[in-house]
């Protein structure tokens, strides 16, 4: 019995506890091991491509990893005891871009990092943790954030066409599913964690720019835009810029020669 106990403990340790959480392992169809290295890949990108004083906002779960592996300051980490500080991040993630942007600028946030597992079926992503962000934010700002608004009228937590408008407008939803439909030829993307199809028209972003997306789309990093130089709100400025691009893309009409 003692010998089997030692063998069992050794097996559990080698398989369950030895692999760091930043490296994920899965099995290929032929039984071989496939290593998913998106976390390390993203942290290395942050370390190499952002200023040393660039502030990164993410949910507190990844604070120590970003500080240790990317060597960048974070808004909250695993040792943050100030509930209001954590709720501030939750409010930014739960709110629309227009509401979240002043929060990001007030706290000098340069980049926002989210974890998204919808492509490969990684269930430990931020959409699955999102309701906790909502609940913590609601505890501090109950008049602005209400958990029922993120459910359908039937009380379902969805990300497809039936998702509530508050859910679709939230910064977390937009950052997670931005450009996701492009992976499916412009059709409806399939979220392999929630087992739901996205709306045909995916979310757009006006206040953030996509800076980095890892190989398996697990880690997505967005850069917070600076204020418009002409004093316009960024949504109007972005709409104006998109309109100019569309006009430029149209071929110039041919002029008839006057005889």
C-alpha cells in the first residue's frame, strides 16, 4: 500500500502540478502532446514592443504573470486588497467603450489584455469570468452596473444574437470577439467554449486598437488610443476616418471629352 501511494503521488505531481499555468498542453489526434504557448508568447511581445513604463490593465488573475514575465506595471494583481480598485477594472470591462475610456485614461492605462478561449475551447477565459467582474463592480456602483442586464430576458448568459445589448456593448465582449468572424470566412464565428454562434455582424472598436493577438487567440492585447488632436470624441473621429477611406476607394468617374 505504501509503495502504491508513493507511485500515485509521483504520477499526480508529474502530470498535474509540474506544468506551469502559463503553458497549456493538449493532445493531437495521433495522441502526441501539443503545447499551447500563447501566454509566454504574449508576455514576450509586451516586454519587447512596449515602453518600460507602459501600464497594462487586465483582470487581477494575470497581474503577477504580466509583472514577472512581461516586466510591465499592472493596474491590479493577485495581491490587490483594495476592493474598489478591483471593482474599477470590473467596471471598465463591463461598461461600453464611451464609459470605459475615461476610466482607462484616468488611470494612465496604455494597454488592455484579455484572455479569450473561444477559438480552441479554453474554458478558463475572461468571458467565463466576466460575471464576477460585473458583480464586483456592481458592489461599488450599483446604480451603473446591474448583473441582470447581462442576461437575456429568459435569464440566459449568452454571446450570440440573443445576447443582451448591454452584454454586446461591454468592452470585454468587444475585445474578445473583435474580428473573430474573419476566422470563419466572414461568416458567423463559432465559440467553442460557449457552443454558440456569434452575430453575423461582429463588434467594432473606436477607442482601442488591436495591438497583438497570440497564435491561438488566447491572449489579446489592445492599445488605448490617445485623445483626438482636433478635440473630437474618438467615435466621431473614427467614423470620419472610415468615411474618407471609403470615398478614396471608389474609382474616379471617367470624364467625357467635350467635342
